[in-house]
């Protein structure tokens, strides 16, 4: 059985707006490595549609992009992508599939079928999965910015505090810090 890792960019004040992070070669190389280590990606519909609207064009070479960003796009194109949605059923982007039915059962089945692990990169979905005790690890790239606005991490709340164990903290040259935590006992 694979693990489910919540992986996301956020600012020092917890903002998860994708436009607030540093989008440079180093950041994309970090996420490319995480993606390559995992067996699949898991998103909610909103994140999927945001990713689908841009990354396939970068992978095809229709959008000019630096090498690290293009590498991310090419790797993402071939990676299995799973989507949780109650409103959308068609997923034409390469290797995309819908997780239908009950959330706990669908995501647990995905974990069980993916020994290399699954990366979840949607804040609202991750919060729902955390409420179901399905998240095993957390990989946050904390950017040296204070956004002063939302959306923020876990703004929907959790029923109880999650106790975590630090696995590693790695500073990047751009000032961001890659934090890796595992759920404690």
C-alpha cells in the first residue's frame, strides 16, 4: 500500500493562492522530483481544471517555458492523474481518471493500488482527506512571503490537532524552505 502525501506551496501566513509562490526553476525542479518519486497525482476538480488549462500546452511546446518548467510539464503529462469531483465526469487530459463514489473508499483504493504513493495537491480536497485520516505525510514548500489574504491552508478546519514529526527541512536558494512531515504515531 502506498502513502498519501499532501504537497503544496504556501506563504508564511498560510496563503495557498498559486500566484503567491515563487515559480522558478528551483521550485519546479523540487516538485518534479516529488512527482517522479510518486505513482500518481490526486486533485479536486478546481485544481485539475487549473492544471489542465495550462500544462498540456507547455508539454507540447505550444507555450514558451524554461527547461525545468517544461520538464515538469512533460513528466506531468505521463503521470496518472486522479480527480475527485461531484460535478464533472469527463477528463480528456492524458492519463486522467475520475474517482467516483464514496471519498474514503475511492482514495483508499487508490492508495492500495499505488505502491509508489500518491501526491494530493488540492487544499480543500486535502482538508477533506485529513478529516478522514487518509493523509500520511505532508510536503510543504514555504515561500518567504506574507500574502495578507486567502485562501489559507486548512481554513475549513479540522476536528482535532494533527501531531506531526519532522522528517526534513531543506532551504532552497530562492529563500523557500521545503518542509517534510509525517503523522506522529
